[in-house]
C-alpha cells in the first residue's frame, strides 16, 4: 500500500482537498485532528501541564488558544510541543494504517517538508494558494486577526521552498479546478 503525504500551509485548503480524496473512497488520516484528540489522554495532559503550565487546562480541557499563543510566539516551545505530539500522532497513524486495504492512503499534515519527513512517503502532494487568499480564508474561518495568521505562517515554509520537493502540486483557488486536479492525481496514484 502506498502512503501519500498531503501538505500545505495554513489556509491553503489541504483539509478541503483531503475530503475530496475521501469522496473518491481513499482512506484519509488527518494529523491535525488526531493531534487534537491526544489532548484527552492523561499522559499527554500531564506532559503539557509540566511543560507549559497547569493553567492551560480547565477541568482537563485544553485552552487551545492559550497554548497556541505560547508556542507560535516561541520556536523553542513549539519544538517542545512538537516533540510531545508528533511521535504520538505517528504511532496512531501506524495503528490506523494496519486497518486499511486500499491501493493508497493519504496522510494530511501541515508540516512534512519542514521536518524533512518526505522520505517517509511514496509520493507527496502540496496544496498551494496565494498568500493573501490563505490569510483571508483563515481569518474568515477562525475569526482571528491577520497578525495571528502571519505568526503561524512564519513557523511554516513558504510555498516556493516546498514546491520543488513535492511530486504533485494542487493550486487551490477555483474549487472546480481543484476537484478535477484531485481526480487526475487519484487516477495516477491508483495506477502506480
Ligand atoms: C497549538 C494548537 C493546540 C492550536 O490549536 P488550533 O485549534 O488553534 O489549531 P489547529 O490544530 O487547528 O491547527 C491549525 C493550523 O495551524 C498550523 N499548525 C498547527 N500546529 C503547527 C505546528 N506544530 N507547526 C506549524 N504550524 C502548525 C497548521 O497550519 C494547522 O493546520 C495546535 O495547533 C497543536 O496542537 N499543534 C501541535 C500539533 C501539530 O503539530 N499539529 C499539526 C500536525 S500533527
Ligand atoms: N478553493 C476554495 N475556494 C473557497 N474556499 C476555500 C477553498 N479551499 C478551501 N476553502 C476554505 O478555506 C478555509 C481553509 O481551508 P482548509 O481548512 O481546507 O485549509 P487548511 O490548509 O486545512 O488550513 P489549516 O492549516 O488552517 O488547517 C476553509 O474555510 C475552506 O472551506
């Protein structure tokens, strides 16, 4: 079974694209979503409390905004959080993968090239969109300010640094064109 990495910067539309693949019956693993579920595990809660402070949890529920404002303002803290979360996400992926039986699966994550993880995948897909479109999408979706989006973007590589590393690029502006491109890539991947 082939493992295809699907990535893109904040607001590029990678989750939207991941859903288009799942509509084509491709199993999709969304790393962001799995990362979120880890914050319910006792061991992770304790590690986050020890590393970033007890105040981040109210009745064992994570204040995501508070954690975001710590880690996206401080690269060392972001690295600490990544070190807690990423190996556990990977472990969940390995368990999930064993249950799949399709010709290929999609692993969707914001950070693949930044952490030099491309060799883990048989193929990679990069979703791109112009910077201002990405900013506007995230501001509209999450009700955050432009500077909050820019801060998160600064922790990710710009598209031009990632594009030459990807096997496929999806320029996600017009949704109809994105749908056609997903169908085209799916056909290629199924024939590999
Ligand atoms: C800090 C947290 C709690 C903030 O939660 P919030 O709901 O605001 O954001 P969410 O998880 O939905 O992420 C939204 C986007 O932020 C960006 N982002 C998230 N984590 C990271 C990271 N570690 N590095 C760079 N960008 C990131 C991505 O573009 C992502 O798609 C959360 O982002 C988190 O747990 N991050 C660490 C885990 C992680 O790396 N997840 C991403 C893939 S495993
Ligand atoms: N082609 C498109 N046309 C219009 N809106 C779009 C398009 N693609 C995505 N969007 C919208 O833009 C927002 C961001 O898309 P999505 O959540 O898929 O991006 P993402 O790359 O997964 O973002 P994040 O890194 O923040 O998780 C969503 O509200 C989505 O509905």
